[in-house]
C-alpha cells in the first residue's frame, strides 16, 4: 500500500486530490491521510509516509494564519536527523498563488522534489501529481521483489475457494513481498459438515496442511485469511500446534464458531486477530440454532472486547459479502489488503442498523439455541426407540 499525507487547509483542493486518487488505477492501493496545519502534520509524520503533499502557505495550527514560514519550518524539521519525524519518500509542494510560487519555488525545491501550481480553477497539475504517485508506486513494487512474507488462505464448505485466487491477484498488485499457499480440501458437503465427528475429522485433515505451510515458512512473516469452515480449520491447527513465532495477522470472516468460544489458543499465536462479521448472515443463524457445536461469531462477533490485539468488525451483508463489491470497491481490497500489506491496526467498523422486529428475531434465535440440546436428545431418544422397535 502507498501511504500519502495531504497537509492543506484548502478543503476544496483536498477533495480534488482525493477524487483524483479514487479514480486512478491505484485507487485500491492508496491510503490517504489529511490534516490542515503544520502542527497536525508533525503528529502524523512520526509514522512513515511514501508521499507528502504540502500546501506551501500553511497555518501553524488549525484555523490559524497561513504562512510560508510554517511550511518551511515543517520541512526543516522533517529533514533534520535530530528531530523525531520520518522523512517521506517524496514531497510535493502546492500553492494556488502563482506569484508566490515563482518567488519561493527555489527555496522549497531544496526539500520538495516537485512544486506545483495547485489552483482549484485549473486542475492540470493533478495529472502531474498522479504521474508522481505512479512513479513512487512502481519504485516501491520493484524494491519489494524478494518475497519474505506468506499469505495462507483457507476456504469454506460447499465451495472450491475461487476467492483465494482473486485475493492473490489483488495482493500481487499491492506488494511483491508475498508468497501464497491456498489450503484446499475439496468440496465438503453440508450433511458431513452437520455431523460433529465428520466435521472435526475434515478440520483436522485440513489443519495438517496449514501446520505444514507454517512450519515450512518459519523464516517468513505469516498471514492467514479464513472464511466460514476455514476458521474452524485455523482454530484446530492452533490447538494441535503452536507456531514457532507469532502469526502477524489472522483474519476470520463468516465464522461458524460460537461467539462464546475461548480464543486464547488463537490469540497467543498471533499478533492481531480480526473477526469480520456479516449482520444478515442467515447461514450462521442456521448453524447456531440447528447444528451441534457451532455458532455465529461471524454474525454477532466474539465475546471479546476490541483491543490492541483483537477486533470485531461488522458489515451489512450475508455469508459471502467478503468476496463482492462493498461501498464501490472489492471488499478485500478495501478492508484486507491494507492489513496484510502494511501491518496496520484496523479501524473499528460497524455498519449495522436496527430494524423492525429485531428484538423478536433475537429472542427467537436465543430460545432455539437454548433448546438445541433438548432437540438433539429427543432426536437420539426417538431414533433409539424406533431402532429397538424395528429390531424387536
């Protein structure tokens, strides 16, 4: 991912820049952060940015008086090795004042590679800006030519995991640092999935593949994305074997694990666990109310508080929302590739909304879940009685 910081108190110009990035071929590979003062920029620049886009006439604090002195002092601090700020890979200066541009261009070119006439009336400068961004993105890809990270994906039941190849393609356009392993276990039918012993056997078979992939790449940073039954595979693998070093990121989506489950064996094996949930995942409602040993953590979230090592994120959609368009972009491009490519800590996300009858549906699900053991006992009792009657 390409991290860009825009420091500009001209809000219309900031919006123009964001729109230009959103419409470019790199739209899914850019993370834009914006602030409107030199002091706010100093706070942001304690982290590394690939590109800094800097208004040459800038206030020291928000809503202050804009001055070139503030921008010059900011650049001086950034390029001072004794200061705590990280120098961006590229600095682009902007101003709409053409007279000022000619007067101070040479001063800013000492630290800014490019200085542009950032007028909101004539936006030809946006083309030059996008060319600079493309150049930096290309250089970043070339620098990351040797894969030192591994992404492992695990699919769900009743599927062949075609999304795994799509995610690989998205990651290859973002970074060259990754190798890939797709854990495959064939088409697993719903009936076998419904029977706990058969489900556990299949999970352990697939878990061995996952354990081997981790052990064979112990020198690499490892990332895992698992959907539906794949989350059970990951959980089982981490029960069977603790990795030699922590997995960098684990992303669960559509998980049929119970929301009350103990995650300690997973959390001790990873630096960060993300649990993505679909608020209208009917498949998980069925799993929770009808199938022994299963739940709907991929719908309601795990009973864990969001922290520096764990987060539940909630989205509108069903069991396969993660492999479709979401808010005008591919879901995994928007919500997964930044986590994987840049090791960022994800922001909380909750797109749920209340609806008519929500209380009744929630109570019904809880009652059916509570009745599940009695239904299973009744079914086994009846089956035993019927079998005995048939024999005798």
